[in-house]
C-alpha cells in the first residue's frame, strides 16, 4: 500500500472557516502560482469565446487544468491540495511532481518549467501576472513565498462546496451558460448565464488587455461566483453581477445578509453568513436565484424560454 493510500484523512468541516487576514500571504502566493499554470494552458489552447479555454477546474484533489495539447500528446497540471504536490502527467504515461511548500514565485516557476521539460513540454508564457496590483514578473518574484498548507486545504474544501452549489444552479438554465470554472486572474470560481443578446462594448478592466475584457463581455450576462477575498474586500464572499447592469438591479430584494456593493458593482453574500446559516445550501441557492432574477427581469430576458427545473442525476429534462 502506498503512503498516500495509507493516509487517514481528518473529517473536514462541511463549510470550513476562512479568515482572509490569517492566510492573506498564502492566498496571494497561491494565486500567482495558479496564474503560471493557467498561462501555460493559455499559451497552448485555441481561443474559445469569453476565454473559456484558460480556467482551472475544481478536482477531487484540488485545482487542475484539464488536458492540454502538446503536439500529438496531451498533458495536464494539477495542484493536489490534499497531499500538497504540484503534479504533471502526459498521455504517454509519464508523471512527475514536486512538493508545495513555502517557496518564492520565482522558485515555483523554475521548478514547474523544469518538471514540464522532463515531460517534453517547453514553456513560453508572458511572465507578468494579470489582475493583481503592482505585478512582478514570475521569474523575478522573490516577495511572495508563503504557503500555509492547512489554510490552503480549507480554501480548497470551500471551493468544493461552492463548486457543487454553482453546478446545481447551472442546471436550471437551458440557454447558453458557462461551465463552472476557476479564473486564475481574479482567483475566483464563476458561472455565467447569457441572454443571447449582444452587449455594449465593454470599457475594459484593470490588469486585462481590452480585447480580452471585450471578448468576455461581448454578450449580456448574469454572472455569479465565489472568491476568497482580497485587500480591496478582505473576506470570502459569494457574488453576483450583471453586464450591462440594468435599471433597478441594485435595488432588488435579496436574502438576509446579502447586499449590493456600489464600489464593486456587485451583490455580495459573505461566506461567513452562508456557513453560519441554519441551511447554508438553501441560503446560497436563494441568493443565486434572486440576484440572477434581478438581472434577468431588469434587462427583460425571456425567462420562460431560458429557465428550467433543477437537474437531477439520471433524469432527462422534461420538454
């Protein structure tokens, strides 16, 4: 029996505590590490509408890229946030990894490039992070180097809960809807519904090329998700916004604990409010449906044509 198989896991909290201030340095380091993996995927994959070819995905072990093309082979990159390893595999059966532990972004970047080289993958990415203040090129970043393994595992377990909730919410829509995916730029898990109509040209977003922001918001959207906090909003929260924001959106009725943040232009439901609720899952679904409803009603979406009952395992949708 392998050492990994012999490990006895500690039963996790269903909704683990997340204190942004306590793991801020680790969160910032992990975000930059995920950007390196994401940019490797970006450098290899053909562009899909709204940048859907670049995110990571919640996996049974952490966060993963999904398969990436490399000539006539495939490879993937996974952050195993249970055993705290960075793992790379290819379709020829090779696998290699290194330990996730306190180390600089520059060191992580070098180790990942060396690891991929053993699998026949040559890395050539734009080395400057996106959507972070005062970005430092990955190979020069010796500032960010924290890694609190327990805090990272709590974050991943919160992502698992959020991923399940967003996937359930996604099933209630028959129109165009994104996968539930983890955007390494803003370090958030998101799902987006579309009305099917074109949107006004997006004005651009900090830390992103204009053409990327305009592709992402080429059509009307109602988008919801989860992020662990930032210096601008130092607590974990669920969010929901609309682009373009329709009249009356910010004045809609929301479940207790949720409110509109005019600075961010989003509805926010603090993660702590969810985890402390008598029924966290029900509160979160109420928030997701209410904030989407505010966007859809305000913009005049054809809700009857776009919505459906929640999906159930093994049960096809009724027509």
